[in-house]
C-alpha cells in the first residue's frame, strides 16, 4: 500500500508487455476504418507496455447467427490470449456496426475481467453515441471500459494522405487511453492470475 492507501506494486514483470488486440468494427467495402485503425495501431505500437495485434472483422467472418465455426474458435483463442482490447468503431444511425455486436456475442469467458477502450469516428458526432451504447453492452460480458475515448468527428477531414492526424485532442486522448489500458490491464492480469474471476 502507498500512503494514500492505494494498492501498488502489481506482480506483473514490467518487461512483459500486455497483449493488446485492436478490433476493427466496420466491414463495409468502402470503409474508412483502416485509416483510423492504422493510425491507432501505430500509436499503440510505439508504447512499450503493449504487444499489439489487429483483429479486422472484415477478415474474421464470424457468423451473425452465432453458429460455431473454426473462425469463431480462432477468434476466441485470440481473445483468450489478450490482456486488453480497443474497439475501433464507426457510427451508423446512432449505433455501432452489427459486425461488432456479432463479435461481442461470439465469445464469453474470453472477455471477462479485461479492459477495453474505444476509438470512434463518424460524421458530426464522431461516433460518440456508438461508444455510449458499447459501454452498456461490454459491461454485460464483464469487460471493463476505460474512461478516455479517442473520437474523430468528420473523420475524413482529420487525416493527411499519409494517414497522420493533426488532431491534438485525439492524440492526447489516445495517449491517456493507452495509459489507462496499461494500468487496468496490468492490474486485472495480476488479479486474474492470483484469483479466478468470479464471473
Ligand atoms: C448507414 C450509415 C449511417 C450513418 N449514420 C451516422 C450517424 O448516425 N452519425 C454519424 O456521425 N455518422 C454516421 N454515418 C457516417 C459514418 O460514420 C462514416 O461514413 C464513417 O466513415 C463510417 O465508417 P466506415 O467508412 O469505416 O464504415 C453513417 C454512415 C452510414 C453508411
């Protein structure tokens, strides 16, 4: 304990990066998602706390009827090995993509007691309404959503031709969100290892 009474010194070795999976939600043929996702993945890969992978739902055909397939099993194995998640989400009619809901519904125990952050983009709202809906749904599968959100309104105007952004608020939010994911991911990994989560 430190002097403020907070628990410190989680046993995870600092040189063992957390496994972060970035889940790309949009599967539209003409999607903008890769621009946002690639920028975020580059940002995450610059952080030593994480080893970052990408689960692009366009290339992960999970059945919307939630039937069991080899792809579903591979997806679950990726989730099971992860310590933290980021969902990159667009907004369609004030909601998040159906592909992302299918992904959330396609696993159960693999999500539990792990943190998730959100990178959203869209038109005027920047995908923030999609994120608020996601917060409700992820709680049901025992994911823990971190406070900070990265959001791009009028997303297509926010990136250069090389995929960089000058959006200082988004850059700052990404940094804070990754710090929150690292803290929460480390704390929850240690807790899961010492005591099975009572889900
Ligand atoms: C069917 C549809 C509905 C949309 N509804 C919203 C919306 O409610 N709010 C918003 O900010 N943007 C909305 N948009 C704009 C999208 O967020 C924007 O086009 C974004 O690029 C979509 O992500 P994607 O290209 O990666 O699929 C909508 C786009 C589509 C195609």
